[in-house]
C-alpha cells in the first residue's frame, strides 16, 4: 500500500473539514448560538459557539473546497488519483458537519458540567472529524465512500488529533485563542 498517496489523499479530502474550526476561532464572537438559554441550570452550548463563527466556518470550508477544485488540475498530474474533486454538496457536508460535531460536543460538555473552554481530550480532537464524515456520508454517500476508503480513515484518526493540537497551540501562541487545546 502506498501510504504517502493515501495520507495525501485523506488530508486533502479532509481540508474542507479542517478549515472551519480555524475560521471560527478567527472570526468568532458576538451572539451565541444558544441565545444564552440554559438546560437544567447549565448553558445549552455556551459563549464559545457563536453565529458569526459558525457561518464563517461553513463559508471557509466551502471556499477551501472551491479553491482545491481550482488548483487540482495543476497539482494532480504529479500525485494523480488520490486528490479528489469536491462536488458542492460534499463540501457543504464536510464543512457543516465539522461545525455541527463541535457544537454537539459543546452540548455534551455542558451536560457533563465542563465550563466553556475546558479541555475534553479525545472529544475536542475528533468531534468535528466525526461530524464532517457523518454529514458528508448523509449528503453525498457515493462521493464520501470513494474519497475515504478504510486506510484513509486510519490516517485521519491518527493525523487529526495531531493537526488539531498543533493549530490550537499555534493559535494560542499567536494570541487568537485563550486555551492551547
Ligand atoms: N467559535 C465560534 N463559533 C463556533 C466555534 C468556535 O465562535 N461554532 C470560536 C469561539 O470564539 C471559541 C473559539 O472559536 O471560543 C474556540 O473554539 P472551541 O475551542 O471549539 O470553543 P471553546 O471556547 O473551547 O468552547 P467549548 O468548551 O464549548 O468547546
Ligand atoms: Mg475548546
């Protein structure tokens, strides 16, 4: 098995899911999604999930997919097959699913009495990947199965937490995020 090609293809196909979180950190703020509503005395989601961040995240994910579609003819001749193109529904599924996975994780964290920003190892690093792949599978099943064969999923499970941790530490050092996770 050519693991370099598999890894390159997997990370390329996941880019529209990776970018939304970073865009949310950059552009987030303002009114929270939950309208400050509570459930059993705790916030539904908390101030860390905002309308602006969510819309910017989905928009950035879809925009990245469009950009990858544009550069694919230029970079694909060398790496050929593994770099997929993104139909609009697939891009929308990956980007929206990434934001949704993160939102569902926030909901769970509040139910477990974790404050906004508290670390939840495992959940924090994979929530958005599970959401992205899940919604992409729902909206574009054929494309998703072809873009993410089992070895690609294995690469994603290993690489995603590392990438997530790396970008969050970077955002923290740059003063964009208040916690390094
Ligand atoms: N963000 C946002 N909207 C989202 C997701 C993230 O505005 N849908 C912004 C917020 O400013 C948030 C930051 O990105 O504080 C970091 O995101 P994340 O770590 O997911 O949120 P936390 O602040 O840790 O909140 P939670 O504990 O609920 O995950
Ligand atoms: Mg967090």
